[in-house]
C-alpha cells in the first residue's frame, strides 16, 4: 500500500477548522483508493509567532521538506497586524515557505460550480462558461526584492524638510520568466490553447523584459498556443467585461495577487477556490481565501476550498486523477443537493440546508 | 470678459476626433457664461514622435506651462509599440508632462449615468448607487523610480548561465504620501466622508510607510473622516462585490492605475469617464479611456468623456461650478433622450439614435 507524508499547516483563525475537514476528506479518499496519507501538523503564521516568535520555525520548514506535499489552511489575523518593520508578521511564514521550497508557480483555477452561478455579482450571461487558470509567478518581483525604509535628512519631508523614505524593488531574472512562461504554455496545451500574458510594458522595464522573453519561449517551443499581451490595467477591465474569454492568464507576482483575487471574486464564491504552488520539489496547496478572523471559532467557515486543495494535491503531486475527480464530483453533488455553508447560502436556501464546517466536511465524505 | 488659455493635446488615434468635440463644448459654454477660452494645439505622444522624435517636445511643455489648463485626449497606438528601451514611446509624453507639471493628484470619479445603468456586466442592484472618487498618486512609485536592464554574467539565466536581469523601483517619500492623503480627506469631506486607503502593507515597506502616514494625517487633521485600510488584493475583490460602498479610494500610482480601470469597467461605460490631474500649478484633464486605435479615423468614437473632462476643468481650474453643472446636465439630457454613440448603444437602441463623434458633440452643444 502506497503511503504519503502530508505536512499540514493549519495556521490561524479559521485555519484549524477547515484543515480538519481537509484531513477528513484525505482519509476518506485514501481509504477508497487504497493509499495511506500520514498527516503531521506543523506551525506557521500567527500561531507560530505566538509559540516560537517567528512565522516559520525551522522545524516547520524541515517537516515540509521531508513531506510528499504540504497542505496549508490560512495565515494572518488582526492580533498580529503591525506596520513595525522589526515585528514578525504571519504572512512572512507564507512568503518564506514559498521561497524556501522554490514554489515559483502558483496555479489558481477560477471556475463556477453551476449550483452557485447565482452568487456572482456579475450577470449570469457574463459569467456563464468562465473557466480560467491564473498562473502567477510566486517567488520573484516586489515580494522578494530589496526593500528599505530610512530617514532622509534632505528632501523627503514637506518643503525640503527631513522625512522618511522607503522603497521596494521589482526584480526579475531571465530564467524566472522563462520557467513561468513554460508553465503557462504547458497548462494552455491541456486546456483551450490560449495564453494571455499580463504586464505593464508601457511603463516598467521588468515588463518589457517579461514580454520579450514570453514571446521568445512561445515562438521557440509553443507556437501552437495562442498568445496575447494584455496591459495590467486593461486586464483588470477585461476580467469584468469578458471573463469567459480567458483561458490561461500568466503574470508576475504582484499583478497576479491582484488579478487572481479579482478573478476569484467574479465567481462570487471565493470560499470555493483552491490553489496549488509548485516548484521543482515538494508542492503546497491552499485555499485562495484568507483566514477570515471575523468568523473564526464559530464552526461556520466553508471548508470546500480546503477540500478542493486536497483535490489539486492529488492531481498535481500524486498523479491520482481519478481520486481528484472523485472529490470534485462529491463537492459538486453536495452543492447540487442544495447543501451550503453560510457564505454560499442565499435567500432561497432552506435553513436546514445551511451546514457548519464539520457537517459540510461530513457531507462531502458521505458522497465519496 | 475673462479669458483663459487652454493648451489642447489631441495626441493619437481617436484623440483628434474627440478633442474637436471638447473644443466645441468649451466654445459653447464660454459663450453662455461670458468667458473666452483660447485653445492652442500642441503635440504629444505618437504624433509628437512622428513630428519631432520625442513624445513630449519642449515647445509642448512650454505651451502647457504658459496655459491656464491643459486638455488632453489620448496617446498611444500599435504604430509606436515597442519593447526596445532606447526607442521613444507615446506614453513617455504623458508620464513626462505629469511629472514636469507636478500633477501628483489624479482624480477619477466613477459614476453611473442612469440611462446607461444596463451597460454594466454587474447586476443592476449591485451597481445601483455607485459613486466613488478614486484618488490616485500620479508622480511617484514604480512609474518614476529607477529602472534598469542588464546582462548578468552569473546567475540570471537557467541553471546559473548568464542572462538578462531587470528591475523597477517603487519609491515614496513622506511628503508625497502626506499631500495625496490630504487630497483624499479633503475630497471625502465634500462627499460622504469616507476614505478607503489601499496598500499592500503585509508585503511592501512602502505600503507600511503609506499606512502610517495616512493614519497620522487622518488623526492630526481629519479625524472627522472615516478611514479604512484595504489590502490591494482585497480591494480588487470588494470593487466587484460591493462597489456602492466606496466613497473616496486613495492609493499609490500603480495600484491606482489598476483599480481605477477596474472601477471604471464596473460602470460598463468607460467611454463616459473623465479624469483630472492636479498639482500646485496648471492642471490637466483627460478621458479615462485610451486612444482606441481600432476605431480611429472612423468618426464613431465617443466624445463624452472628453466633454466631461471639460466639465472637470471648469470645476477644478476655473471654479465655474455652474458651467460645469450645465455640461453635466446637457450630457445627461442627451443620454436621457436616447442618443448614443456605438460603444454605449445596445440592442434596444434605434439605428437613428446611434450618432457619430461630431453629431454627439453637436447634440451636447444643442442642449447647452
Ligand atoms: C497573505 C499575502 C502575503 C498573500 C500574497 O499576497 O501573496 C496572499 O494574498 C495570497 O495571495 O496568497
Ligand atoms: C498610458 C499609461 C502610461 C497610463 C498609466 O498607466 O498611467 C494610463 O494607463 C493611465 O492610467 O493614464
């Protein structure tokens, strides 16, 4: 019997609640498909700051490296919010694990479950058929460039008085753009064969380099894929105007952060979207939504994005396509049966169909 | 009789076509309100590159400085698209005039004309009541920081081979954030008293500084205004989820570029949105939309955003609130009468109500 080690990072706020459901589903799917998943928890984010003073303890990183895949829930919360550059912040755990594991490809599928199509604030005819894959570069750009804040004796204050200055650096190297471009073209070949590459080439030098390299990789090795360049401001518009036209969208880290959340919101059910962060070694899977401090501890968080993160894990890390399909089918069946968590319920949902976190996890398991 | 000098920059593609209508309206409103507007054209963008090899000739800058206000149409087009760092690009003209005139405040009102409320891809109940003012910092950040591309002998290529590297710098100084924050709070006081300050303080040092300074200015001088911090990825979502909740949105240059276009698209009628760029001297007014190369020269471009740029000019540069109101009323009346340009027409628009650029300008003038 095959056995895989899963490093589980519950993190903060609703994190532990939804992680419990992810594990339930993992156990159930393992049983059905004859695979053993051995889950071990480790600390990250605010929970790790509270316990060890740092958002990513070495033990966690070692555990992640020794695992076959990492399942993350969510990090962050008002308790640890600070603008003090010296203080540890939960997000540092997430950024550091991405960097240390070399997870340069962030895949964020954006799809609509037909049972939830009414949840979007967009008109039904506009979101009908939305099915895109955002490919976000995850270990470069503004997130990891040099940054600094300092006091400038001359000129940073009003009227030339002393004042503060700060900078962040958006930096890319040729190979970083090459490899993410390849990921996007490969993804497009398995989908509808179209890539929209998003940049700001009319302003940024990194974007001009991005555009040249993406086109070179395309012309050399992926001429069969359709490629268009879209400026980031225009992309922000077109995602609202004609979301169904996009297939694969590839972009740098910060633009990807903004556009993937925008694209997720278009579906109206952010609580349903998972993501995969891939590199050359062990990969990490997490919901696209955050740690939802406002509903933490109430047992009402939606565990479906966490469960769909398990689906992605099976697909990308363990090549268990059939098991992944089974999870997706189970989630679809639960929704088609009218079961909802609070965040995806609407006026027409009967009260007895509104489930808590654990009951929703159980409902998915029951259909596996 | 009062006389004002207007420096007109028609720019590229549809630019000259819509500029002509802006001037018509300026003449008409001048006549009605007893003010003389003396318009003089100057070159910018691709037109300037073709004529003088640079996107902002010195004569244009001098003319702008010597004027009482600048009216711009649009710059850019495929003819001048290039990723060659050495080649002149139309956008440089726009960026340079913003910087040289010190136009650090970009005001982008986002409103819905009720006659056009069906044009949005968002549900009517979601866009109902949308009325926000995006306040974008316009002369700092990634747009004006140091940038460079170079060949690195070690490590920028795949597997440590030589390759290209590039960077852009996101930089801010204390006084730049102070003054834009004040603009936002002042705008909020004349509106619904709410400011959403958008940053990425969980990652960027410039954002953490931004947040601290915005709060200091708020606490010192604008405690009566309601202030909330919104992370940029969350802002991209909330603009789709609850656009009517936003009043004033203030943010740095690049985030402002992306979010203001997203917010504009929410209305579904980008062709209707104007913007003002203000500094301590002469100000510049322009449509929020671009140069629309695909429809250039056909006489079908929508001149209403250009005309509404004239409205903003009267309001902000000449304190002619009554005249500005008259333009807005005329545009509203034209729309209420069912007149449309092609871009804002829909299936229900009778063919005879679809006007060309000049006819639409005439229709507005007729109602003045
Ligand atoms: C928490 C934050 C640092 C993170 C990011 O910006 O990458 C999050 O928004 C995400 O998209 O995973
Ligand atoms: C043309 C371009 C450089 C410009 C910008 O990014 O500022 C435009 O998109 C705008 O928003 O005015």
